[in-house]
């Protein structure tokens, strides 16, 4: 039998003859790899998931008139939709209208796009039950809720405004602007928790026509996906392309988002490091202990003429082969755990990242190697006669 | 004899090193678990404070008000319309049940005004119609109970960027008037920090002969930029704006920033349908709805509503962070338990021959087990206490580095951690003991 064959045979036999002992090593390594994989997978994707949570705040970048201008030309809005179709955007035009003899803000916007920027808004369509409301996204996805034909004029009233005027959904309400009266059907009452609660929302084109301000906007609200750096990059690009308008980030939104993300990242980093350290400690003690347990085998091998080198190689090969399988299994289980947590917490899946796999396998193999190397170092000094005598 | 054996095994020089290792393992494991638990218990509070940067989450308005003419949080109604809240009554905001959760608040009075820049050499005076916002900036404030507190828009909106200086609203009443301009407004008027502007409040010249516009010349001490509608407004201290508007002691709205607990099924219920106990529980939990309720109790004639986008985001992020940290703490606990018990079982396995010897000279099974368990208890308790302290240190370091503030020490965790450390060490010792007990002493001693 060649030396090489003997070597493989001994590694193989180690698994066959004492499966229990190997299983303990394997379990320790697999648990370690699982934790490492779960933490690393979550760590890399968590900031992005948290950023998404801030989208309930609405816009984070505003295009507003610059200097003494009071309006933004609508051409910019259409150019913007062509240049950056991926950015959620909403055009607004404000005018002070009258209901009876009371002033009210008329806000012209693209009603069907409201949901993209303000997913938290709720709409009531039931005239009798004010409490029954649906998210604004559902309101626009239901065909019967929208206007029968796109041309027809209609209105959404803010909750405060509707309560103030005593309006009910389905009524035809009358709005004054510039001395003229316009009758519009009220399609829904929108509750936003912000200034829009006291506004009357109507289609942008209608308001432009009513006010005679065709092609004019008061501001464009944008929700740029991503972190503070990406928002700043978009802001610079917009500012360079349209110098006539002012692009400004909404500081409270952008900054608090950046703060929280930074903290989440720091916290996850600290915790991942701590957990990895304890996992490494636990795996090393378990594996080392199991190798030390086999002093007698080593004594036999030594007395049969095994060199220190061959014996060390044997143990390292044994441990590493367990570790490789444990790492793969742990990676899979850990990824599953992270997926479950992501689904449970954020209701969205983690994207698969290739770089966590080598990281987990690398860490597991390195830990296994260290865990085997330490007792093997002690093995070299072992005197076979002493061990075999049993003291 | 039993105690002597225990003492021996703990303190004999040969065993001291082994004992030290065992204690060290328990210490490390407990430290990690204690640090994780501490951080996860405190993370809600810490992240809640970070999320205050979003600004106010409760808005207080007069209950019987006309319809606000409002865009982006700025009210454009003339001062003759609508209702107001009394400024002096605001102190009672710090008297509600959850007063310590009211982190900051600021009153606002919006006055339509015209700003005229001074004519310099080679430049014509620029006139701009805007809204003059009277508010508190960073006002020292003593509650009726004698607590000192600072509040205003600076603590309320920590993300507002300022060029120049804030207005000092604790300055005496006869100090020269000061104003902050929104950045876009200042650019439109070509005004810089250090210039002065005339502020006119009242009807346009010639529009009415009865009321003359009130006027004040103020120094521009700073330019503020927020990205929102504030960039086109002018800000001055409330004490300056109220006389200009002819509204002493009146404010239009109050913005409140409160630390709240994320909404859940219970908090979404209507308090009117709750039983007595449920109502008390709701009242005594810092839900945004109960804080709103307490604010309207403290300020009669007002309506408090949640600024929903802000409140919802805060609730979402907080809830998710707390759950995540709890999950990670459980994982860390498992890892720590594994490491402690694996070390404990290793210690027993190493001493197989000792056990066999004891049995060979006639020791009962329970005596051997008792000996090892007593030893394990000593390791567990010592390691648990040390680990708890080390864990506090670790949590502190983490809190300092990540949040820049200490994580609160939770002493309730000490008995819990001790019990966990003991249980885990016992489990780690017990399992190998059972295995060893099955061996014949003779076989073990012979060395097989």
C-alpha cells in the first residue's frame, strides 16, 4: 500500500470507526458556520433594507423655483421622467382657491402617482363610514374608484378640509377660483397626517386649466432610492442639468436616515464581531479537545514509525475535510435563517450574495485549522511510551 | 470529605489552571450573552433618540379652528383668521404622565409679511412677500415643578443646517431685533449674514388708510436650510413676532417631539371601547395615541394629531430594530451556551481516570456527580458574575462607539445571567458524567 493511499485510508477510517466523535466536531463547526453565515448575510443587506423603511416619509429631494421665480416649468418634469425614469416623482402646483367664502389650498398633482411617493396615505371612499379606509395604492389600483374617463374632472379632499366643510364622498362640490365656480365630484377623502390634510387635491392638468397657469409647477418632489451619497449624486446631476431650478435634499429625511443606517451598521458590525469571536472560541475548544482525546491513537502511530509531519497532516486533513462540509451546510442553514429573519422583519427577501460564501468557508476552515494545529503542536512532543502506558 | 474534595479540586495548584480555564470560558460566554441582551434591551431607546432627527411627531392645533391654508407645514392664513393657543399654557406639556418622553417642543406663529432688503451702494432694495415665523429657538424653561429644560426648534430639528448664528431667545426684550432667513429667500433677496432687513407686517401701502403696516428693522444673523418650505421663510423669536402681529401670548401651532413605543394591535384600538384595566394600561404606555390624548388633556381647547409619516417611520424602524436585536441576542446566547457546555464537558472527559479511581475506591455515583456538579456550580457562579460585569463593559464600549452614549446597566439581568450560566455549565457537566458512569472503572484505569 502506498503512503498516499494509507493516508487517505486513515482519514476515511477516522470517520467510519468513530462517527460519534467526528459528529461532535462537525456539529460545533456547522453551528459556527451557521451563525457566521446568518450574521454576515444580514450585515451586508441590513442597511439597504432599513433605507427602504424610510420611504414611508415620502419625498427626499425637492426641485423648487430658484431666486425670485415662483414656478418651475413643466418641461423640466417631462425631461426628468425621460432622463431618470427609475426615480419616483410627483409634480405639484398650488393655488389658493375658495370654498364658499373660505380660502383653501388647491393642490394639483398627478393623482395616480401619489401612491408611489406616499405609500402611507389612506383614502376613505365610503360616504357613511369615515373610519373605513384603504391604502392609497389600493385606491388607485381598483378600477371603479378612478374616474370613468381620464378627461373628467374630479377631486380628493384632505381629511381636515372634508370635515371642515362637511363633505361626503360622492357629493358634487363647488370650488371657486378667480371669481368663477367649478363643480367637481368628490371621489375620496385622503388622510395623510401632514399639510395635505387641509388641501383639496385635483388633477394637475385641471388645476392648470382652471388657474390659467398651463405648463407651470410649484415644485417637483422626488423619492430617490438609496443612501445619502446616492441622493447627493442625483442632486448634483439635476442641479447641473437644470441650473434654472433649485434641487435641495429634505434634510430631516436624508440625515436621520443616514444616522440610523450608520448606527445599524455599527451595531451589526460590533455584534457580528462579538458573536464570531465566541463561535470561534467554542469551535476551537471542542475540536482541540477531540484531537487531544486521541492521544492514544497518536502514540500507536508514533510507535509504528509515523513521522510528526505525517501525523500532523493526518489530523489537519481530517479536521479540514469535516470543516469544508460543515461550512457548506452552515452557509446554507445560516442563509436560510437570515432569509427567514428578513422575511419576518422586512417582508422582503435577501438577495443572494456570492461573497458571503467564501467568507464563511474561509472563516470556518481557518478556525478548524487553528483548532487542529494547536493540539497537533502538542502531539509532536508526545512520548508514545508514556501515552500508551496510560498515565 | 466531600467539601475537602471540592476545595482540593478547585485550589490544588495542579487544578488551578484548569479551574481558571473553566471560569474563563463561562466568563466569556456570559459576557457575550449579557452584552447582547443589554444592547438589545436598550436599542429601542437609543434608535428612538436617533429618529428624533425626523422632527416633530405630534402637532398641536386649536380645536375650533378655521381651515388651515397650509403647504409643507407653513400656514399662510392672515393673522385675523382662525384660532390660537396660549403660549403661557405650554408649560403644562411637561406635566403630563409621559413628560419625560416629551423630548422637545416649539410653538409657531405664522405671520404673512414683506421683507425689504436695505439698499446698498449699487443695489436696489429688494422686496419679497414671505411668512414670518415666530418661534422658540433654544429657550431655557422651568417647569412648574422646578425642572430645568431647554426647548425650541434647535432640539426639535437637529438636522436643520445653519450658516451664521442662531437667535438667542433668552436675550432681554430690548435687545436689537434679529431674524433668520431661509436660504432660498436670502438668495432671492441677495441678502447675506450681517445685513439688515426691514420687516413689514400688515396691509400693503395705500390699500387701507386705517391700519398702517407695522415695521421693524432686524439684523440677519443666520441663514437656515432644511430642504423644505422653511427655506423660503423668515424666522424670529416669538417675543418679537407677537407684538408685530398684534397677538400677544398667541401661537398658531405647537410641534412636539415625543419618544414613543411602536404601535401594535392594542394601541390601534379605540380607547372608548377599552375596559378600565385596558384603559389604564393604554394610558400608562408611551403610545403616540396616549401621548396625544394626554396633551389634549393638558391643553384644553386643542387637538393633537400625529404627524403620521414621521410617527409611522419611527414606529417601523424601531419595531424592526428591536426584533432584529432580540433575534441576534438569542443567536448569541445559543453560541455562548454551546461554547460553555462544550468546555465543561471537555473538563469532565479529561478527568475520566480520576472518576474511575474514585469509583474504584468505593465512591457512590451520586458522590462523584455531586463533586463535579459542585465544582461546576462554583465555576458557573464565579464566571457568571465576572461575565456579567465584563458584558456590561462590552455593552458600554459598543454603546459609546456606536451611539456616543452609555447603554443603561440593567441589574435585573444579573440573576438571569447567573441562572443561565449555572444551567449551561450543569448541562455541560451532566451529559459527559452520564457517559463516564457507564464505563467500568477497571477498563478506564487500564487505559482503554
